[in-house]
C-alpha cells in the first residue's frame, strides 16, 4: 500500500490542525501556543503539521481565512435578494456579529494577533476585508436590477463600511466584549443604511 497522502487525507489533516489551533486558543494566548500543543489537540504528528504549514503563523493565517469563508457562507445562505433591503441588511449584520461572538477567544486572536504578523498578516486582513466589501457591492448590484435608478456602491465606500464595522468590533474586543458583539448590530446597521441610502436617486420636486 502506498504511503502517499491523498488529497482527501491532506484536507482532513489541514482541517484537524485548524480545529486544534482553535481549541488551543480557548485556553491559551496565541503567543503561548506551541506546535506541540496544536499537534496534540489534532492527534497528528509534527511531520504532518509541517506537511501542511511552514510554521505556527501560517496555521493562524489559514485559520483566519477559513473563518471568513465560513461567515460569508452563513451570510450568503440566509440572504434573500427579493426581500426588503433594510431587512436584509439587518439580517446580514446580525449573522456576521453573532458568528463572530460565538468564538470570542478565536476572534480576539484574529483581530489582534494577526496584525502582529507584519506584512503577511496585513495582507490577509486586507484580503478578507475586500471579500466582504465585494459581497456588499454585489448585493447592491442585485438591488439595482429592480431599482435601476440606484447608484452602484463604489469599492471605496464598500471598504469604508467594512472598515468602520471592523473598528467597532476591534474596540469591543479590546474592552472585553468579544462575547457580546451582537450589541453592535444597531450601530453597524445604522451606519450601513446611511451609506446605502446615499445611493438612492434624488427625489424630484
């Protein structure tokens, strides 16, 4: 029998290692987590770890990417383009914040520790922000099919929305409220509504 790992096996090992890092972060600060801790939680060898990741930071970056993909998946699954846009906006905001607050230790690590990884951490943070910004842009474009007079949401405005929400989330995390992020929903929704309302055609006299 060949010892060569199959793609399915590699994917399973990678998922188990990411789950293991998530578990380790519930008990330890990221700086204190070791590769030995991760492989112990994952029940794999150090060799398996290094087949998937170059180092601990690479594992954290991958975990951050996976979390953003999971949250976007949740948002997209519950989005109804035919419903009232304000209702959808509130639903998207609630889904996003509730998904984050379910894993407060992990979210704190991803929002704070990630930025301490230098350029590579910043690049991942920007890529994730752009992913959410593009989601908003696409939702506005869907709305414009029904309301042709509505202006497109520019990448700059979409980035401002995501950046503003992230700043509120970061402040809450620093204040020890990572488990109560849904409290931010009214403020985030109000901000997003103000920006998106500006895309409406001007009322005629």
